[in-house]
C-alpha cells in the first residue's frame, strides 16, 4: 500500500508498485493495466496522482496506450549478452520467442569503396545485397542490410534464403565455419524508411549495429542493422581475470 506519510511522492510510490507487479509477473506483457478509477479507489489517491504515474511509465516505455482500448504493459526489452558469437534466430529461440524475417530486397550489386574496404574486396566486385525486416513474435524489431561476396557464395538465390536462416545456409550449403564477428554500436534516429518498416517514429531512439563476420579464410559478411531502442538492450561482460589493474 501507499505510505501517505512518506517523503516519497505518491505517484512515485504507485510507479514502484506497478513496476514490482510487472517484475513478479502479476502484470504480464501486453495485458491491460487497471483503469485510473481502479487505482484511485484501491489506493485512495487522486486521479491526478494516478495520471502522473502513468505518464512517467509511458515516457519510459514501460506501458503503452491504444486509443479507445486502454493502457497495456509493454514487452520487456530483450537482453542480448555480448560474450560470444551469436545468431539472432538462435538467441531469440532460446528466449522463447518466435523469430521470423521478411525479405524486402535481394539483388546483386557492385560494391562501392566502403563495402569493398569492409569485405576486403576489389572495388566494383559483385556482392549480394539482402535487406530484411527481423520480427520477434510478429513485431518488427530490426531493419537489416547484409552484404555477401558472390565469389564465396555462388548460386545463392531468393528461394534458398526463404528456406532457412542465413547462417544455417552458410554453414550447411557452403561449409562455412565462423571464426569471429566484430560489432560496433551507434545511437541514431531512424530514417523515414526505416521508421516506417519498424513501426516507430523518426524521433524514437534506435541502435545501429555494424557487424563484420570472419571465417578462417575470408571476411564473409558485412551487416548493418537498425534496432528498435525500446525492444533491445545489449550487455557486455567484463572479465576481471583479464583486467590490467
């Protein structure tokens, strides 16, 4: 219950109660939050106090509103630890999610200077360009553009890409053994096109991830992903055993 004698503001105490109910599972993802009247009657507080708590939770994307239907609990951010090479599809399955992809474009292009430098190819070498929307439980979460050298992956087709995840294709169809990947992260605002496909606004913070993937012999992939900032958080594990202090 709320402590009206406390120096902690009532709206903040209400926020804490709601957050705790979410944490322990009393309020589950995408379920409807009790109405303002319900909160007022249960805690004997004003509607203004309830609205302030709701506004703060919405600002922090803990909840979301649907016009005419009410206020709902937002899905938790997916926690992606960065400690080893990972596959988006495999990691989402481990979390109990249903990952899918929609292919927006698949074509062969001449790589420009940036792509040739990244993939260690001659300028104007042929590369596949694969543009996808990555979805989790049917929710768009990532706008992804991948470049693959045609010389390493001959005869890759759209039909093959529709059959199974990309990394599975590279392993099974081309006997690729992944050595490592290097990733760089940048805070950005999405473009109009990216925002449209991700169902966000151009003012919603996002994360740009650049990944370069290596096999024992080649650089095999360059991928740029625009990730919804409200759906993902990335965690780096720092090992004290290898520290310099």
